[in-house]
């Protein structure tokens, strides 16, 4: 709630672009879901944790509900374990950029680096 209040206060001064890293990406997605238009629907997501220690879908629920006109930049390493869980618990899951594209329905740019 403190982060949301700070972002709301900052948005009265001008445009706000939210930036999250790892778990912070999930917080940013939730904030965009709630108030995206107030913050220009822009965010930078560094190492979004799609896969975790269990198969809960709550890691992507807010991301799936970000407004379709949002502009997101995803940045991650090519060996980021949160984007690559091949064989994880016997599941056949997409990896890397394909993993993100499977859940993102807005205007997104992907930067996957070695």
C-alpha cells in the first residue's frame, strides 16, 4: 500500500513509469491492473518470476489482466531460472520469451540477453 500511495502521489507531478525486479514485477503488474491509465500504462519488468517452487497460477494472474494498451518492457537473462523450467515437475512448459508471450496480451517488448 505504501508503494501504491507513493506512485499515486508521484503521478500528480507528471507521467510515471513503474519498474519492478523479480517479485517487484508482480507488484507492478498488480498496480498496473488497478490504476494503469493513471500511470501511462508503462512498466519495465526485470526478471519476471513466471515459474516458482510450485505450480500456482497467481504468479501471472495480474499480468494477464494488465490493460491491452499497456506498454511493457521485459528484460531477463537467457538462463533465468524463472523463465525456464523444462522438465520441472514433469511439466512441458514454454521457456524464455515464449513463456512470457504465453501470458502477456498487451504491447510488450522483450529483451532476453546472454
